[in-house]
C-alpha cells in the first residue's frame, strides 16, 4: 500500500529512550504496534462580564495554560539490553531523556517519566505491554 505524498506512516511515530550517557544515544522502544502523541494545553478562562452592560451575555475568552505532552504506546514486549535499561527507569519510577519523533512535524526531546506500564499476555501468545509517558520538564522541539 502506497502512502499518498504528504501523508506519514504511523509506524514512524516513535519514542526513543536515552541511555543517560554523554553524548547521549537514543534507541527506539522496540515492539510498538499502536502509538499516539498528545499535545494539549489547559484552558485558562479569562471571561469578564461587560461592566457597562452587565445584562449582556458574556463572550467566553481564554488563553492557553499548562502544556501537556503525553506519549502512549502498546505492542509486543521484546526482551533485550535496550528494554532492560528502559525497564530500570520504569521500576524505579525515575525520569529519563527521550525523543518523540513525529514524521512530517519534528522531534520533541527532553525528560519523560512513565505514569503507567502494564504487561499482559495469553497462554499461547506473546507478552504485550501498554505504556504512558508524560513530559517531566520542558521539551525542546526541532521542526523537520
């Protein structure tokens, strides 16, 4: 199946985990089958009633508030050195450097932490995982 020019293949939406060594090397989190990256901001309500005509219906206004950057993914759990290093962050509940690569947009790099990690599997199937990563500080964005 060909991808229409300008469209991006979902499998190229990646999260890469840093090794914590300088200069830092990033490797793909292996096994991802589904993934999403949420870019959102809280809505800060700045609505003020019309002081001259308090009976008028006010117009809701707002400004962006706290930014939220969340990567979620699920797939097949693949054991190996990279996965072992990543799982050490998950088990310890510690922050680590990661990159989220959004094809056609750019790369978000900075501290992340895992807020949810779940392993599962059926008796004759492969082990699966679900993970949620939240930004642990300001991220650097580099456009493509």
